[in-house]
C-alpha cells in the first residue's frame, strides 16, 4: 500500500504493508538510519522519534497509525546538526558506542520543548525509558543541563 | 626536551623483532609512514611472500601533498573511544594540530593486506597474521564455534579485547609519529641549511627560532617524501611532561556523526541489490538439525524472496533462512515460520539443575582444607552465587555479506576482524585472501563481538541465496544466541587469629560451563595461606569473555568476603584491607614473579606483577578512593560507605560507594568514586573518565537487575522486559574517576574499572543495613531493615 508521510518537513511516499513499524519504514525505505533498532518491543528507546512534537517509539508505531502526522527523526532535529542538545552532546563528549544516543537526544529534545529548564528529577523521569548500555547517564544529564542553559 | 622512549611492552618487543618502520612516497605527492611486517614470510601463500613489505592494516598515517594528515585507525571502535585516543598518540608525537587530522577505519582488504594463515599450534604472526591459531575452537567446528581469538599478548591491530589496545599500541604509535616528524624536520633542515638540532615543531609546522622562520608541514611534504625514515633506535621522542594533547579532553571524532544519525554502524550499511535476512536456529543449546519447516508457505508471504533450510556447515549451525525485500518483511515471515529441530541430548538442561549440582560440589568444599584452619581462633564461612548474564550490546548482531563466486565482502560490527574473516572463510570455503572485511562502528561490544558467528551465518546465507544480504538478529536472537558470562559460585572460608589477623583463606570456585576461577588475586601472596580449589560443572550453555572476564565476578566474591572477615575481626574494613596489603613480602621473589599466576584477575592481569608491586600501586589508590568518598564519616542507619579494589588487565582500580537504603528496602547508590592507576599517561582524559563512569554503571546494572534462566535446554528470558538493565533513575548522581600516575606504561580502562564496583556497593549496603548480599541479581535479596 502507498502511504504519503510527512517526515522531517518533506512529503515522502512509501509502498509498505499497513502494519509495518515506522522504525523499518525510516530505516529500510527512507534511508533514515539514525533511528535505531534495539529491542523491537518499545523498551529501550533507541528508536525514539517525534510524532507531532511528542516523543514516540518508532518500533511500536505502524505506518498506518501515523497518517499525516508530522514525523521528526534525528536527521531532521536541526538543519545543520546544531540543535543545542546536539552541540552539548559533542561538548560533553557523551557517547561511548553512540548507538542509543539519537534516541536519547530525541527524548531530551521533547523534554526541553516542554520544560526549557528541567531539574534532575524532570530529566530522570523523562529519560527513564531510554537504555544506554554503555552507561553514559551522568553525561547525558550533564549535557541536557548544558543545552538548557543555552 | 626530547628523551629516550620508555621501554617497550612485551607485546611491542615481539612486534619490534618482526617489523620495521617504513616510509613510502605516494602517487600524487605526500608520503605514508607505518610498519611493514615480515609476517607474510611465513605465509602458506607463495604470492604473499612477494608482497611481504606492503603495509599491513595496522595503525599508520599518510601525509598528503597539502599537509593534511590521515591516520588509519585499525582497532575496532566499540565505544571505548579508540578511534579518537590512538590517533591522538601519533598527533602528539608529531606535533600536529588536532583539527588538521582526519581519521579513517582500515579494513582487512586482500588488495592491500597480507593475511597469513598458519597451521594451528603456532604463534600468531603479529599484524598481518590474521589467522591467529584456533585454540579457542574457531573454524570448521560444528555448532557454534568459539571465536578465533588472536593471542591477546601479541600485536593484533584489528581486534579490541582484553583492554589491550592502548598498552600494545602506545609505543608503536609514538614511533610512527616520531618518524614522520623526523623526516619533516630533516626536510626543513636541508631546505634552510641549518642543523636539525636548531629546529623544533609545533602546530603542524617546523620552526627555526634563531632565524624566526616557520615552515608548515605542507611545504615540506615533497622533500620529506624522498628522505629515508630513521631507524627505531635513532628516533627521538617527547618527554611525557611536554605532552600538549595527551591528557587533555578531546571529544570523540565521530560525535558529530553520532548526534546527527549518520550511517556509522553495521546495521546502517546498505549496498545496491541487497536483501534482508533472518535466521531461525535451534532453541536448544547444542541441539541438532532442522527436522521440519514450512518453507514453501513462507516463500509465498509478502516481500519474501527465498526461504530455505540450512544444514550445519562450515561452523554455521543448522537453521532456516528467510530472505526478504525488507527487514520487516523478513521479521513478519519469521513470525509465521513453523520449524522443528532435533533437540539432541540437552533438552532437559535447566538452571535449577545446574544450581543443584553446584551446591552439591560446594558441600564438599572442606574436603581439601586438611588442617589449614587448625590454628585459627575464629573461622567464618559464606557462599556466593552469580548467574549467567548476557553481553546485550544495544545493536543486535548483524552483518551485511556479499558473496559471489570466488570473492566475499562483508560489512560487520565486529571487535575482532580476524575472527570475522575466519568465520566467513569457514562458512564459504573461500581462502582468506578472497575476503574483504569492512569494520564498522559497533553498537557496544563488551566481549560479544570477539565472536563473529553472525558473520559466518550472513556469508553462508548470501552464498546460498545468491545475493547480498544483511542478516539481522532480533533482540530475542541476540539474547538467546549470546555466548554468555559464565555463572558461578564461591564457597569461602576464612580463619582469623586471636587478634583478628587473617591466617587462612579458602575460595572454592564452582563454575558452570567453565571460565577461569578469578581466584589468583589478593589476598593470595600477602602472608595468607590461600587455598583455591575449583570445580567445573559441565553445561551446553555457551560462554565466552564478558567485560573483565572472571574478574567481573571474582572481585565481588573476594572483596565482599574480605569485608565479612573485617566485620568478624571487629576491624574497620578499610584498615583491615590496608593491613593485609602491608603484608606484601619485603622484596620481590627471585625471578620477579610472585606465586604462580598472581595477581592476575582474568588470566590476563598484571602478569609478572608481584605482591610487592601490587601493594605499591594499590595502596595509594585505595587511600585516595577512601578520601574521596569521605571514609570514616558518621552516617545515620540506612546510609553506608563501602570500598573495594582489584587489579586486572594490567590496571589497578579502587572504588568506594555511598548508598542509601530505605526501611522498605529501596536502594539508591548516591555516589561512586574510582581511583585508578593505569600508568604514566592518560591519553584522552574525557574518554578515560567516560570509560570509568560507564564501567561503573555496567557493573551496577549487572549486579542489580538481570539474570538468565534456562529450562528444557532453552533460555527463558527473551527481551529487555525479562532481562532488565539499569536505566537513568538508578544511575548514581555522581561518579568520580580519579587517576594516579605511576611510572608504568599506559594501559586500558574499559575492563579494570568494572570489577570493584559491585563489592564496593555491597559492602556499603552492609554498612547501611547489616544485610550481606551474597547472591546476584541483587533484587533477590530483601534489603528491608528496621
């Protein structure tokens, strides 16, 4: 089936079955591979994207459910990779393997959009479902605080 | 300002005998500096002998005609920061502007490298000798063969394991940088007609202060490319106190690509005409072949290109492959697959059964004690249990393979490219020289990607399907078909004299499946009669190296029980342990080595480190960790401090923790501090701290939440809901990593910072509550107190 999607401000058409998760639509059909496959079960948060500005798990969201909603992926978070969180992530040198970090940044971006000056408790609550297997949590907290100051 | 190079590590000395620095002029201007190896001289392939002096894909650099420097980073990047830190060493010695440096991964490429397969039983040939001997059960074996592990003590440039990347590369990289600098300086000396001794280098330029002249490297490249490279013994090196780049904080070179979602990882790779594959295997460990599968139905499903039964061959286990036009089509078809397997003899294996056997072995622990405890005024005993755990890297195993006719090419997230190569060779029957391995960034390793079973499977499916395929494991596959951290049990007994001094120590380690004992560490060798019996309970559940093998569990057992002994003796645990450390013999035993294997940790520990050296390096960091956590503070009930230390992988680390436990048993780890002695230079301070912080979180996560259980020969857990790991709310608010410099060569951090955290936290829990945690995961022990 053909679906016309709004991804990162562009109209994109894909021919997939209705139950195809957005994760695989993005990765396999639209070449947007920044959204990562970690568990396929909505647990780890590696596939976090924005749907109409709210963070969502791309592996749990079918293409049919998305309809005309605005999808933002890590590739579309900023024009030049210069979102305050992206800059802070580099400044603080957050990443180790880096695999979870696009999902972490997308969750954090949804947080800052609502709470520009989050407390540690706000951060822990919002980031509670994004797994970092390398254990960079202390730096993720620091980078979110740094981005919030900008 | 310049000084002699510090002594080479054993690995580097071995390398030194087989290699020489070489400079090559490049077509189009510029030059390359790197090592050539004689490894190919022993090659079975005659053609390799003719190309014995081509560059092996070790670390090396190219200086372009424009002066831009490209450093080829051969070590796989798995999150340990090596793609940033190792090139920093070259850049430091060469006085390069870091921003002028470009870093690229090198691949194993039959066109530019000289893999040198060797008969089993001979030592690896070093770089170029990719086919390290298959002592670990590598190629061709049925079922899931173990990884073809290169000799960790040898220079194995395309492997990252055992925290060896830094120690085995540090001096060699300095030599490459010093050689490149030397020819550029010589070029300036000849151009200006001044002696080399009047010249210095800074910011990618040669400077003659006397005449106030400055020549950017770019202006010297053409002449430098014609000059001979100095021999190793003619090179001069910076004094570490003059380092400008090393020891600073350098942000990871791939961070800009990571935060914008660029296709860095194995799972992100695509080539034209590729299909997507999944592979259903026997759920029973060590089971047999496919007895039935509805492949004809599967072939008719949407998007499916092919589905077929694979018989066990070339190291690839039996299974059913489904090849489709997208990952989701392959996953969806697999959900409808009905495959039956021959379960073989292991269909009744269970975790409960293994525990029963281990406990029976533990009940016989005292049989070897003899009269060892006869003189003790007081004895205490305790048993410790830790489960199998998974590596669970966040990027599930995957591999893109393109096998056509007489050639194979793969793109793999691997931490051991030589093993990937050998797995592909075994699976396809192709010679090594026909296989190209592209090493991608890996979404975590932790030891899992030393074993490249996934690469062999991808290659075989590509060959059988007749098209390039990306094999994608699900998270469930990744857990089920891991090679696990072995489970184990410790049955300990300690004997104290009337003054509370430790006389006798028995640590009976019972391992299931195998894995070393992790017993040959402190307090053995410190005036204590140490008994270290071990028992192995055989099991078909596959195991392999998990971050800080053996040490990751052994440290918890030994450092917890020492805390118990301190309590039994009425002593402060820190004082008790420091007193033991002070028991080191006054002088190193003849031959320089302590009691056999001491103090190792993981079998690859401070080989040759004697108790005296151990104490010299350990005491300062133990004291520093104690100081940083505020040891001795009076805390209310429900809060406590704990401390532990361990040496493995040539690193020495002490960690201290502060915890809070509520009356209803909720644990918060408030703070962890680490004090580390990993030699005289910290390469990248940011990366080093990050490794320490991450290892502490990993150690906490592993002790706290997950366990693997087995029933009917199968794994019970299947995803992160049943196999939970630590998320941000449970991470300590503060993790400090401190470094104490010593005269030793630098070593890695990814592993030695992990083992001490679990005992430090468990000792803190005891201090807070009086509850001793003797079983992992920690969630099995109630921490309620009143």
